[in-house]
C-alpha cells in the first residue's frame, strides 16, 4: 500500500487586507501552521509523501520571510517528502521565485516544475503538470496520456486548474479533461485550484484548501489521505480536518411575527468557538423595524466574541408602521429624517444597495432614539 497526503492552495502569505486589526496576521499565521498539521496527519496515516497541487504561495513574489519560513518548516519534518507544484498564483512565469526556491529548498522538498516523471518510490511515478502561466488556456495534463511506464507502475497525476467549467478565478471552459485519469491510466489524479473538496470521479479529486479563506465553501478545510494497493485498485481516500479557523455563512430567514433574537441565538456557535470563527449572517424575509434594530444591536454586541462577525441584511424587508416612526419622534427634524429614509427604502427607482443603506440608516436612527428615550 502506497500512502500519501493530497493537499493544495495553501496560499502562504495571503494578505487578507479587507479585514482590520490583528485578524489579517492571525489568518496568515494559520496558513503557515497548516504545514505542521499536514505533517502530523502524514505521520499518523503512515504516509511518507505530501503532494501540494499548486498555489502553495499566494503570489508570484511572496515575501522572503514567507518563503524561507515555509521551507524551514518543511525541512523540520524530514524525512517526509514535500512535492510543490506551480499553480496559477505561483506559476512558472514567476521565474525568479522558482529559481530561488530551487536554490533554497531542502533535500526533502521536490519542486515539480517540469512535465516529466518523478519517482516517488519503487514502482510509483508522479506525472506533474506545472502551470506555465496564470491562465495557460490549454490542458496541461495531456502529456500524461502518451508517457509510458513499466507495467504495474502506480501512475499518479498532479495538476492545478479548472475542470468541468469551474475555477476559483471563474475562468470559463474546460481546461483539464474530466476523464484524464482514465485516459492516462492514472491510479489517482490530485488536483488543486478549487478551494472546496470535490470528488470528480473515483480516481480524481480536488483536496480543497486546508485553511479556508472565504465564505464560498461550506465544508471546513481538509487534506486527503490516499492509499493505493495497486494500479488497478481503487484509491482509499479519507478526508482529514486541517483548519484552525471556521468560515461560516449563517442563513437567518424571518417572518414578520418571528423573534429575531431567539432565531439568532439558535444560529451562533457556542462561545468558546467564536474566537476562531469568521461568520457572515445573511438575513432574509421580513421583520418589523423594531426587530431589525434589535438584530443589529445583537450583532454589534456579539461581534467582539468573534474573529469576524458581519450582518448582510440586503434581503431582509423591513416593515414599518406609523407607531414605529412615532417611537423615533412625532415631529421635528428626527421625524422628517425618518420619513425620508422610509421613503428611500421603499423607492424601487433606487438601486438595491441604496435601498439597503436607507433601511440600515432607519434602523440605526430607531436604535439611537430608543437608547436616548427616558
């Protein structure tokens, strides 16, 4: 049985500049920590090789400390062998990067920078398809079909890119043939690019990123432990947890009579898990102005418990009765502002974004009025 770990899309050095405070640094450090977690899984599974199917680095010019510290961590986990494939974010077009990696890589790190076979173990050959540019525009795995190996050899493929018309970068068109494993006689085709784990067929899989970096994929970060008993046997695949942060999109659908606070409480994770959770609450349906304001206050109150907590209420219609506005003010400038915001929130001639800004401002005005009421 030949055992190995399949991972991809570490995106070391990703900046996460759209977040504030110390969170970007925590997220970058979590991505570096993935290296040790992968090594631990490999040892526990009896695997001697870790295949990284592209985008080990987030850019073609990672900071020297990102590059050097990653290689040092991999060196620390010798005799495990790491195989790094150029992906679309760190493609071969970044010649200085790969030249530097070649000069700095320890003996237990293999750079799969050429479409030529690499011997991983006796009777086990890896056929890599390194990304030549960010968007090669062709199937880089085609060469695998015609490359001969001795009978009985375990043929593994390693590639990065779109298949079945999907890609993290939304590149249209099939780039990698979905049946490449069958065409090339591969026992297993390890793919990278898609950040969620996907089984294309019994011999072809995306591992997904080991440390999530967006709300797009529901499954937590994983790596795949793969065992192959022979060229004809189907691979034994086990998903292993690797993420230290959870990215969760929480759907909150309300009817006008619902209590938004109890509905929210049922969705949020337990308190101890919140520090490692990035959550986006997507509120839809309909609620009264009082309910919306209470929901926004509850989100603001809970936010410090989380790594990140955000409310998306664009799909939440806000019903407003005359007595709701009376609770803001019965006249004067505040009431005039409330009336104007209510009109803007229901004005279909305005964009959805403008209407949502008006609804949020009205809810904020309501909250402030209630907070200052005697």
